[in-house]
């Protein structure tokens, strides 16, 4: 699997990345062994970039990911985690964390903290949970409501850690494009993790973030290419942005699938590969809760997509002609 450098950093990542929210029991619990098998299947397919966060399963994702990666050659993979939410013990433990999307006991609560000290504490705690010697990439995680502190306190702290060699690359991870575009223009980050805003159904990231990233030499990692499931299985009742998809989007996704079926290419392959057509996009991040899911994602990433399919999507008005597609020159 192809590897690319993140921005101007020395960190390299695989073109397909493993998103570890799922092994933090996103929406439903899975056994430890299943989580380990998913990570090992990712490794076997050539994936060498793994993303996690304290938020995912109240630290469960980090613990499981670190345990599964332990023993593999550390110099051969990159791992990212995030800062902005500190995990604080909750006594007594009561109920679960499903209100936040994770099927785990409510052993902790999340405290927003984008201070310099919060950054240091968060990274130290993540390293302890991961049981690894370093985190290669650190993202500011969802700082919409904490922009001033994130930019004035957390970002300088990350910049210092990068200068000291404690982390290899720094960035911001969000499900909107406007604030990351501002950060790209006003700071010296290496990478943006953009979720759900550069897909077959939502290319809003093309308006501001992606051009800014290309101009500044900042890499973009694109997540949420299936928009919570609608582009994986377009049917009434499918999820879009973690809620039931509206009828007009279901119809559009089904139309996309019809075109893909005509060319005998799975819609999943087209959805997964679309972002890689943009020169700023370095990697596509996909989540998985099982070995079979990650193997399917890897197969979709490798599936040839003919130029005629992209041309048909444009001709039918299903894809903006300004969106660059894989294999296109210029």
C-alpha cells in the first residue's frame, strides 16, 4: 500500500488508514479478541496508519489499539491521537456512555481542556493507555466551542512538542471545514483530519479547506467517506451523519449506486477512492469493528474505477465537475 508524508513532516502514513472509534465500542460492544483481529487484519492488508482518541469509548479504543499493535515493528506504523477532552474518573459508576455513542460503562466523564497543561496531561494519559513509546500525530479534537483557547494555548503547546521531537506532526480534526481552513492559513500545522465533508454526498471541504491546504503544503486525511453508512448501503432507514437519512439523500445515494452498478463497480469503492483525487488528500480513514470489514475496505480501496464511471457521474449531475477524481491529470 502506498505511503505518503504528512505535510512537511517526517511522518509517513498509508493511503488507507484504520479509524479506531469502532473498537472503542462505537454504538455496540465487541469482544477484545474481535478488536484485536480487526487491527491485525488492517496490518495484513498493508495499513500502517492508525487513528484513535481518548473520547472513543472513554479510553477503550486507545487501550485496545495499543495492545493490538504491541509487538509489531514500531518504526513501520504511525499512530495518531487527540487532545481537548480529558477523562476524569466518575464515582460511583452508573449507567453507560451511549449518550455519547459508546457502549461502555460510564467510568469517566469528559472535561474540555485546550490549555497547555491539558495538552500535556492528555498526551501523557494517552501514552499510558496505548502502552507505546510515542504518538506520531496529535490533533486538536473538535475545538468549535473552544477556538480561542485551542489556538492560543493548545496549538502553541503542540508546536513546542513538535519542535522538541516529542511528536512528529500536529493538526486539527473536525467535521467542518471552515475552522480548519482558518487554522491552515494562520498556523504551521502539518495535517487536517476532515470528517464527512469531502464525500460523494458532501464536498463542502472543496470550497475552503482543500484549496488552502494545497496552497500551504498541509496534508488532509479524509474520514467519514460513507457518511455514517448511507454510501455503504443506500436504503431507506440508512444513517447519514449519525441520524436517519432524509429521503432526498437516500434517493441521491441510490442513483449513485445505479451508476456504479452499471459499471460493475461497488459504490463503496467509488466513495472510498473519490477523496484521493485531490492533491491535498494524503489518506482516507475508515473505521471497522471486525477483520472482515477492514478487509472489505482494503479491497474497495484497490478496486479499479474506470474513467467512464467518473464521467457518467459528472454528466448526470451527481458529481460537481470541479471535483478532481483519481487518475485525472491537471
